[in-house]
């Protein structure tokens, strides 16, 4: 065991995010990074970033496809026993690049991009639930020291969305989705951010439209779920909101977890905090709502 900083970030196209990703790696210095929505085939990702990442000491395990989906793990504490995909997982209709696992610094790290689900009751929604079942089976067979990181496309509770009424009839908040997530956590995985900050307003995703980021109208759907031996080592867990600011950001912010030591201190759930969090007294429609 050694001090490790683990991060997860849905970059929403790694090609578009290169001007943000490389400076962020230099600033935050994570030891293990789980990426989602890379939207690049493995050879294209290697051609784009292989030398830059190697210069920073990172080995790369990627599982991608052109234009859609795609996950990766960057590690400078070792990268062993890499497995791309989930054996037996459903596809839509073919298996998609939504999971990659590797052992990094003695921890089994799983980077996941859970299907969106699109609309409750749809074929995409049923696919999402079935895929989550396959993820649970894979994690259940894994080692004791495991951490599942990524875009779960599920807000675990009403406290994880800015306005529960705005999400009525939408995916990400339905009872079956939350039950599937709870079944995954029932393996002994702890939501380390919420464990550390049980009552705080914390979001990781804000729609690009309608100024939702600036009003702090978001969702917490990017999670770090850690087994007991890993969760017991957590010294800090926070959302790097700074990475969502400025020019050309992803619509997601990174989640950062420090094990054994906290180089920046136990600095709070959101860094920097929202400049003007909104408290709503009436329901707000989502930009995509009819």
C-alpha cells in the first residue's frame, strides 16, 4: 500500500479535451485516472496522447470505439491484469466500450461508463439495467480491494439532483435504476464522497444549456464506489469544480479521492465551491423537457 490519488472524469471526447486534460494532470497529479466517454479507438488514443502520458509516467489501459463511449485507466502506480469489457454483458445490440479494469497499486480499479437509458421503459433503459447486473456480477467475483469509478448515469438519491421535481419521468432517478445501483453497493462498496459529506450540496454534472452550471443546477452521477479495505484509507474526497469552468470544458467535473494522505488537506466536498448556489422554491424544468 502507498499514498494514492485516484480520480474519475467523464471527459466527453478526449480529443476535444486535450487542452484541459494535460494541464489538469500536471496540476492535480493524480496517480490513477479513470476516464469515460473518450470517443476514440485505442490506436487513435495512443497516437493522440501516448507520448504525452508516457512523459508524465502514466501507463494506459484503454477500451474505446470511434465517436462513441470509450473508457480508459491511466496509472503511474502499476497497471496489471487488464480486462477490457465485461464478460457476458449485454450489448445494444453489440457489446460497447463501457468498462475496463486493471490492478493499480494493489487495488482493482474499474472504470465504467454506464448506459444512459434514454427513456424509462425503453429498450435502452432495459439494456442499462441488464448491463448494471453484469457489472455487479463482475465486481462480485473480484478481489477485496476494489474501486469502481465512473459515470454511473444514476443519481443515488433525491439529494443528488438540484430539483427532484424537475426529473419526474426522466431516467437517472427512477426506482429500478437506484435499486440496481444499491445492489452493486450491497457487495460492500461505499460511496466515498457521500460518506464523507453526507449533507452537502454536491454535483458532478451540469447540462451545457440554459446556464445550468453557473446557477449550480446539476446532478451527482459520477461516483467512486470503494470496498471496505479501500474506503477505510480515504483521507479526502472532493469534486474538482474548477475543471468545469472556463473555455472548452466537459459537462462533467472530475471526482478526486486521496488514500492514506491528503496532499491538499481535507478541503471540502467541492473545490472551488459554487459561487452562487441556487435554492429553488419552485420546480425548474430541465432544458430538454417538453
